């Protein structure tokens, strides 16, 4: 008896719990039993361009009215589901950690289908945001343990097989969340669906918890062999995985089929946000016209960009100036004049909170969003309830504090602010460490550079310095014996 026939007999009143995911060779519909999938989980693998995202979209569309869905979407590919289905898009970049966790709890309580869009965050922030969201889903009260699919695209980011460039704290947080989802989520109603480009990059303890598999085209031997092992195929049969067409997958599992089966995924009703995989006609402009288009008013466009690119507003250039403006109030009439308050000002409280954070050795290794929330909490706890600073301004001021620039004289501090006005906040702190050392006639300490950059990898520091040199921010002079001297254009070291 075929598997889908046996499903119909297991549920009262012949409730249909199957969706059509595509078709087998010969045109026979291929189905996935969603009730079985909730209990047994799913692993999807496919190289870029294999149709992995299309497969997930088809599965989500066909089951949207059958089960609650939570999609962890690092690239914003699935936000278009909200155009046709009642999915709510949650922008991870627009919320604090506490808000993300509260939203996850409400998602479970109200059984809302959501897409957590993470494309507005950098990689480490994406991983932390997803981990905190999944952990809050997992920790929901027992009375909210309703069945839900939790789809994690690019799962190798959130459950990597080996340590990467992210901090160990972030990796541990994410691995705990993903392991709980796949290993213990079933009892809480959470059915994990993880999709990855490469099985070799996905943590084995996460992949091993899935009982259903859809394996798309892949070319590396290590991934083909591992996929064949999961499908119960002999290794000599693994070659056929390399020959799969785009949109075709080898399937196996109790929710799909009990023997390896080739499935071609059906069409979808919603589309990805962007699609650059197809060809389109090139412009008809002649070479001379195209050259004119490329060079027209080039100097006018570049000149202001060099000055204004990420340069903060006049208020953001100096946190103290920012707070002074915010603290200023309209003059009160003589009748309204209050007794003089000798307590610390909002400016003093905010500056003290920054220094407290900078003094913690663990701070540079935390994400900017976590640091910003810790900063706001410190300010509020000390009585400063309106610091009036956004996260970008905070990152820049934190970089100045942690780099030690503030310990220089006023002229040198102003020089540092002018030289760094157009610099991205991601590399501002290590650049200021180099600049401070040059202004003091010293050589930057590698450990101090690593701490300012939030890394323990010497390789990342070398790449950072090369990147700063490529931007023209520093000059590296190689010395005999392998030493390096760092200089900053336009800054002269003090005479010995």
C-alpha cells in the first residue's frame, strides 16, 4: 500500500492532512503528510540555484491554511508570503532584544504565522536575533504549546558545524536554540524545518534529528556522500545527486515516502523579493552613449559623498553636545523657577554609562544591539530617561570611549573626530586605536586592536589592517625581520 493511502486511515473522519509538494516521474502527485511532518521534522539541502527556496515556498504556501508557520528569513526572500497569506512580517532590525522575545511569546500565544526578516542586520546580529526569537518560542508557557512549523533558511549560519568568524558567545547561544528546536521542540509543538546549502557546514546533532529529507543538487563529494547516507543509498549511487535538475529533489521519510524518490517541485503563487537568476536584454545604448552616462557629473556626485557618506549630523558628532541640547529646556518664568538641583545631569549619567560599558572586557565581543540595550538600561536605572541617541550614534561614541581617544588633549580629540567623520562604525574603534597610538608616538598593541574589533583571531586583525590600508586610512611599512610600522596619512607622530 502506498504511504498516502495509509495516512487516511489513521485520522478520524478521514481528515486530509496531506499537501501536494510536486510530482514524481510520470506525473503522479507527490505529497507530504503535515501531521506526520510535525512529529518527524524535515531537512532540506541544495546548492545555490538548486531550487531550495522554491521548495520551501511551495511547502509554506500549500500548508499556510493548515498549520501555524514561523519563518526565519535571513535574506528577506519570504516576506512576499504576506502579500497572499495572513503572515505578519517582523523586521528584526527594528526591535530590541526584549521586544523580539516578547513578540515570539505573543506569536505562540495568538498562533500567528510570521516571517522574521533579518536582512537589515549584519551576520552576527542576524544569528543572535534568530537565536533569541527561537529560544523565546521554545520557552513559551505550556498552555501555548500549539503546533507550528519553524522554517530556518540558511541553517548552516545558525547551527554551524565548526566555529567561524562570529564570537563564541553568539555561536553558543544560536546552537542551544537550534538544538532545542530540533531535539526537544516536538513536545512543545514546534516542528523544525532546516534548509542548508551544504550538509558539511551544518552541525550534525541538528541535522540528525530530522527524519524526512529532500536532497537537491550538490557537487562536492563530502556533501553528496553525506546526503546519500541520510537517504539510505549506497555511496556509489551518490553521483545521481550531482545530476539532479534545478527544482528536483530526492525525497525520503515517513511524511513523504518510505523509499528514495525523485520529486519535481510544483509551482508557487508568491515570488521572491528579487530574482536575478534569469537573462534579460542588455541596454541598446551605443558605447559612446554608455560612456557618457557613466561619467556624466561624476565629480559632482562623488565630492559630497566623500564628505557626507556616513558622517554623523552636527548633533551626533559629540554625545555630550547631543545631551546638552536635549537637556536644554525653555526658560521658566520666575513663578515656575525650581530650586537648584546639584545632582548629576543627564549628560553625566549617559557618559558614565558609556564608560562603564567600555570598562567591561566582554563588551567589544557583544553585538551592537545588545550593547545599546545595556546602555539604555544603565541610563534609565540611573535616572536618565531621555538620552536621545540612536544605535548608530551610540556605536560611534562607544568607539571613541573604548579606543582611549578621550584621554588625549582637546586638539587631538578634535583631529580624531575630523579624520574619522566619514568612517563606517564597524571599523571605527580599531582605526581610532591606531590613530591614538600614532598621535602618542607609539605602536598599536595587537591585543588592544583585537579587543576593539571584538575578535581573538590574528588573521582577522591582519585583514582589517589591510582593509584600512586599501581605504587609504593608514599606511603599513614592512620592516626587516617581519615587523610592521603603522602610519596615518596627515598625522605626524610627536618628536621623540
